[in-house]
C-alpha cells in the first residue's frame, strides 16, 4: 500500500470512547471498519442500536462500522490497525494479537500512558512483543482530542509520529477529515510522553477545581506542570520542542480545562472528598493518569529528575495525603529562579 492509498478495511482494537470515536471517523469516510470490543454486551447493543451506550452514548455510528469480540475476525486481511487499549492491558493484548498480525501492517497506537514497572511507551511495548520480523510500521497518535467533541464534528487537530515517515503520512492521510486536521512528527518519544504525562497534571487541575481554587492556581499548576513534563520527557529521550506542540501543551490544555476529561474528573472528585477506590469502581472507563503518576515518579527517581507536582499527586493518590496538605507543601518549597 502506498503512503496515500486508502486501505480496503481498517480494524480498531478497543471499543472505549476514543476507539469508538476513531471508528466513527473512519466509517464516515466510507471505510469498512471492524471494531474489536471486549464486552459481548457492548457489541450486542451497537449491533442493535448503532450506539455505544456504555462508552459513547448519544452518537449514532455508521453502518460501515462492524463490532466484534473476535480478534481473528477484526484483524483478518486488514492493512491498518488502530490500537486503543489502556496501557495496563496493552502488553497482554499485543500477545493475543500475534497469531493474527499480518506482515507489513501499519499499526497506529492511540494509547496514552506508560507501562507500570517498566516505563515502556505504547509503541515500545508493541515492538517488545512483535519484534522486527513482521516488518510492522508503528505510528503514535496523540493530541487534544476528546472523543465526544470529535464525533460531534467540532474542529480539532492531532499528531501522528513515526520513525518511518511513509507510515506517518499513511496514517495522516487515513485519519484526516474535514473537521480533523492531522500533522506528522518524527519524535515518537515526545509525542507519546506528552500524551502520557499531561494526564498527571490533569488530575491536579481537577483537584484544583474540586477544592474550589481559582484560575490563578490552575495557571500556576499547568505552567509548572509543563516544566515537569519537559524535564522528565527529555530525560526519557524526547525533544523539548515537541512538548510545545499539539501532543504536549495542546493536550495538556484540553485535559486540564475540560470537564469531559476523565483524568480531570478523577481529580475533581478527589477534591470533593471521594476516595480513589470509590471513583475507579464507579466507572468502566480508565483514567490513565492514575497509573502514569506511579510510573512517572519511579522514572523521575531513576533519572534524578525533580517533579514536585507529580510527587504530591502520588502522595494524594497512593499515600493517603490530603489534597490541602499537598498544596501547602508545594507552596512552602524553597524559592528559586523560574528557569531552574
């Protein structure tokens, strides 16, 4: 397949809100889309009503989108796979995909997180499992993209990054639509780390709102949070300038400002006094920022990177600190020059 040709069919692996939205996007372009969904009941509802009532209610899905619980059916003869699986399950999911993965497939990762305990980015996990012998082209997709806004036709943009420029351009051509503008980038690490690390700060932004703090506080949090993202990202191999693009500051702004962001919602509910356990048990959706906070702090300590906001959010999420105690500790840190 040339970089600009249109595949006859595409598989989206993961039927959550973002996977369903990407399936909708491709289906509205006239492509045959197979949507792999874990839950049989979700497949049944989509088949009957053309709506994913669990993960993306209120939006009619095109008839060219075909849900299935069978990986073999979803992946048969497809040239492009879009993988939208939470990072905690990505490695095992990739292992399940091995028997059905065709040589030369273009695989677009739309996951945003880090593998806990290993710090591997999504495309690194894929390469770990699949190796190089299948000649799979890996592309990372990330940007300020809320699923409900995409299917509502609200204009947005995103980034696709790959070491293989042809693969990036193939994904760009596939995903570009009248209300969805797609840019390419070669900094895969930067694009993936921006999409992962911003979720940590988004939890903090939600806490800000849940505690009733104002815009001054949130602006401080977001700005200093971006500084942490850049420091840690560069230590992990990313380029500084990528964090000032769509997959960095763009995605950071969206997740920190929007009440539609699941990471912001987690923070808001924590700020309102709920426990993390109650929050996670009340929704089928995964807020990647929770696991990413744990792994980002581990990586920061391994690479001797200062991340005070991440440290305090880790203390709130996993160590029993009260949010107000953590805010007080951040505000009482020693003064320094802004560039430090």
